[in-house]
């Protein structure tokens, strides 16, 4: 089942979900169509399972953050670190999620959950601004978008096991660190 | 010619460059094939023209920055602001550029120019770190990637004329401001 899901994610990401057929998947896997339908009922179910991997990870981070005591800015930082960890752990699924457009019900549902996560982020940002902990001279909605634009942009270049940069041997923790330093404290030398 | 280019960019972005044929373009424009070939010699030429709009903009910013006197951190900030302005002014072309993969010569050339721009950015970052103006605890290559990941992520949500966020009526200048505040000084309230 896992190999079917991974092959589907690779095809959906490369060619687009619309342009991929179950026949393409049969060819890529070299198994029979009935072997696939033994595990999943449709292409749409594969998209739900794949985007679910990324979204369930993000929502479990949000749920943990929601239970955290303390200031909104600390919870926001935790949300960012947790999201980077999900991105690193579920990279192919997150990349697919970020490319979903929304023509079918499964795509629209994934987009709606993404928006729900964005609203959760924007609320934390608003609260942290109200607490006086985040700068008030950037709109909270813009801040939330830039912050997660920054996190998601990592999917464009980060590949597990390759380290963080040319000659840099940092792990995922360092990536969360680098993003939080840039986003919360800025690049300017203290 | 402009309408042919814009239609080509829309199709390349939506379906992918590989999956788009000159016949698709003929159909989208409702003109004859020979009318298109009167203006351009090939699909590849259209890709070169389209990615060139984005790349020429970015390289003219880099050239201006290169001539600027003063500290590397100030030139870097100018590069970021200028790149945001190019993104806003040439949005469909930048979106296409960011999706180019690299199977044909025109795509590979565009990718090579993108890498050249990235090297220019990374050099400025290194110089600003050496000047003691940027924090030394993030690798310069990672910093350059995160910085332009942040800038490019704007293409995911910014649409001209809609303002910056929900209820925010800022212009492009505000967008460059918001990005530079976040990236250089951080979101934490001063």
C-alpha cells in the first residue's frame, strides 16, 4: 500500500493530479489494476490519503500548540518549528499538498483544511501582536502569509540527507532554528 | 505579440511547458498558426521571451545593486526590494520562471540564469556576514535560500490590485517593506 501511495504522489506531483490516470499508476508500478483496486477504491482516495499525511501532521502540531500554556508568540514559534518538522518528515506529501489546485472534491477538501490551518496561524499572530510581542507595523494576515511562505519555500530546495547548504551538515533541527532566527529575530547581527 | 506571449505564459503555467503544444496556443488565441509563426519561430522562443522578462528584470536590479556604494547589507536589502518590485510588475512571468524544470535547452538556460542570480545573492550575504552586519549563526547559503524563498513565496498569494491582506490596502512598496522588516529585523516587537 505504501509503495502505491508513494508512486501516486510522485506522479501527481510530476504530471499534475488531473493529468494522471490509474493506468499511468499501473504502468509506473508494473502491477495489475486489480492489485491497486484491492487497496484503494479510486484516484481520489489516493489524493485524500496523500494530502492527509501532510495535513494530519500539521493539525497534530496545531492541536499540541493549542494546549500549550504561555504566550502566543511562543506558541507561534512552536507551530513554525513543528511545521518544519512535518515538512521534513513528510516531504513528498507536503510538496503535493502545496501544488493542489482544487478541481475535484478531494482537492477542494485539502485546500479547505489548508485554509483552516492558515486561519489558526493568523489568529496566533493576531494574539501575539495584541500581546505586544510581535511588531505591529506589519499586517497580521500578511505576517502569517510571509511566515508560512518562508516555511513552505523550504520544500523547493531541502532534500533529506543532503544537509542544509553547500558544505553545511546541519539536520532538521538546525533548519527550524534557522527559520525561527530569521523570522523572529531577523538576519541583522544583534 | 504581447497577447501571444501572455497566452503562452498562462498555458505553460497551468498545464506545464512540456504538456502545451503550439496547437493549444492556436486554440486558446483563436487565431491561425501562421499568424503565431509570423511573430515567433517556436514554442521554445516563447519560453525564452517569457522567462527573459522575469530574468532581465532581476538582473537589472542586480546590476544596479552592484554599482551601489556602501555596505553589503544595504545592497542586499536593495536587492530584496528590487526583486519584490520585479515580482509584482512581472508576476505571470516570475510565476512561470519559478516553475521551470529544465528538460529543454531554453528551460536549462533559464535555470542557469536563476542559479547565477542565486550565486550573486549568496555572495552579498557572505560579504554582509564578513562585515559583521548579518548574524553569523545561520549559514550564508541557507540564509540566501530562505531570503529568496520568502520573496518568491509572495507569488503564491499576491495578486495586483487586491491589496496585501484581508482589509489591507497597501501597495507594492508596503510589500517590500513588510518583507525587509521580517527578514532583517524580525517579527519580534523591538
